[in-house]
């Protein structure tokens, strides 16, 4: 059983910790907050759920110094991912780093360099890639079920009212739709089509804080393939994804970033729906992956490799630059 520590006990950390009973090869043993009372409250709640103790720690370094923690799940704001990941790498802990990997491409490169220099396992927590319906879609594509793939579409949007106290609207914390939602559509396209040759983004900013509010993003490939992506903090977009081949298409119905089914449409045949729900909420799969990779002596995951995180971060950086969002990592 891999012994996990958690850094940044906020909204997603609470959902992930509640899904830990589905992590068949690991357990949550410690949680670190900047605030002692928050660490204690979170640890008590999740110890009760898990049926074993969870150590509350004040300060993230205390968790990195803890010899009884093997791997660290980092769920802090995007601006702090690079700094926290590199501190964990230097402490020799395997790292599962929430999406988006970092706030900037430069930050992503520094994390990857540190991981390789210290020979420490690092993976972006892009849970979508581990969902059974997504794995099945990849397999269908590889088997030629829809012929050669030429295009992808995907959308993801949530109508969010402005809250200047929320990291999602704070430019200095890497807020905005791109890093929160855009990463899913871009990572999906990159997973299916690879890294694009061109990126074109058009959208708008939240005037009060300067984070990006919405965007249409077109990814272009030299051989004519393309991905058409839509993200928004202004509109409640459904969360559909579709992969187009010469012999048909595959729909990943809402919400595609954690789907429970897919629909295969082959030209001239009735659609086939495959029900493929994850066990639990779907977060456990990425934790299982980390432990399996470590047991196999890997330094990165073949399903979510560092090269893919870098490619996705490169697209997000280009889109941010075109939208005029001044993202930065906090060191
Ligand atoms: N996989 C998913 O489905 C999913 C869903 C939502 C979000 N996420 C990702 O998870 C990460 C966290 O998102 P979230 O919505 O959980 O954020 P959140 O609720 O704001 O929690 C972030 C936590 O980070 C810590 N933190 C450290 N420095 C901070 C600072 N300067 N300002 C605010 N918090 C700070 C805080 O914990 P302490 O102060 O207690 O240490 C806070 O509770 C992001 O990368 C996000 O994209 C993933």
C-alpha cells in the first residue's frame, strides 16, 4: 500500500480523499495545510471515512519531511504547482500534481527537468485519461473502428458568478477558464491527435480581475487535421467530446472529462452505446496508476507521460498569450 500525503486541502482534495476507499493499492496517511486547524478538521473527517488515522500537519514542508509518506498529491492553486512539485521532488517523494500541471510552460519545463534530474516519479492528475470510457475510446481508435481520425471537438463550460475571493478569479493564483477547464479539452485533443502545429485562440477576459472568461480554440496540424474546442466561465456548456474518423465517429457524452459511457457511430450501422462507469467518483484510478508505475520501477506514466503534459502546457501558454492573460508561476 503506497502511503499518500495530501497538500492543499481545498475543494478537490476533499472529493479525492472521499474516493480513497476505491484506491486499492494506497491509503491517505497525512494531510498538510498552511493552517493547523484546517489540517486537523480535514484529517479527522477523512480518518473517520477511511477507518484509519490520518496525520494532520501544519505547513507543507512538514509533510515533505515525513519519512512515512511515499507519495504526495498536490492540490494547491495553479500558480504554486511548480514550486510545490519541485519541493516534493527534491524531498524524494513521488508526485501526483493536479491539473493544470503548472501556470506556465516555463514552470512545466522546470518541473520536468527536476523530476528527471532527481529520478523521481511525477504525473499530472489528468483523471480523464484513466476513465474506462476514455480508455475504450482510445482502443477503438487504435483498432481502426472509425478509420483514420481527422478531427476532434470538445467543449466544457460552467457559468460562474464573479467571486474575487476565489482562486478561480485570481490572476496571481493562475485563475481563469483556460487552466481550470481548457486543460481538459486541450488534453483530450492532444491525447487523440498529438501535439498541434498551430494554435488559434479567441475569447474574452473578466474585466475586474484579468483572468480569461471564455475562448474558442482551434488546433491545427500540418496534415490538415484539426481540433475545435470551446471553454467558458460565462456559459454552461454541456461537456461533449467527439472524435471524427473517415468511417464514423465516437461520442463521449457529458461530461466527457469523467464520462460513464461512449457511443460508437459507424457509417451505415446503428449506434452502439457502451456503458463504462468508473468505480467510485473516478479519482481513484490516477492514484492506482501512480502506485502501479512505482511498483514497475517507472519514472513516469505511459498513459499520462510528462511529454504530453508539456505539450498541453505549450498549447495553454500559446492560448493565454493570444488572449492576453498574464499567467505566471509563484516561486
Ligand atoms: N480533478 C478535478 O476534478 C479538479 C477539480 C477542481 C479543481 N482541480 C484542480 O485542483 C487544484 C485546486 O483546486 P481547488 O478548486 O480545490 O482549489 P481550492 O478549493 O481553492 O483549494 C486550494 C487549496 O490550496 C491551498 N493553498 C495554498 N496556497 C494558497 C493560496 N495562496 N490561496 C488559496 N489556497 C491556497 C489551500 O489549502 P491550505 O491553505 O489549507 O493549505 C486551499 O484549500 C487546481 O489545480 C484545480 O485545477 C481539479
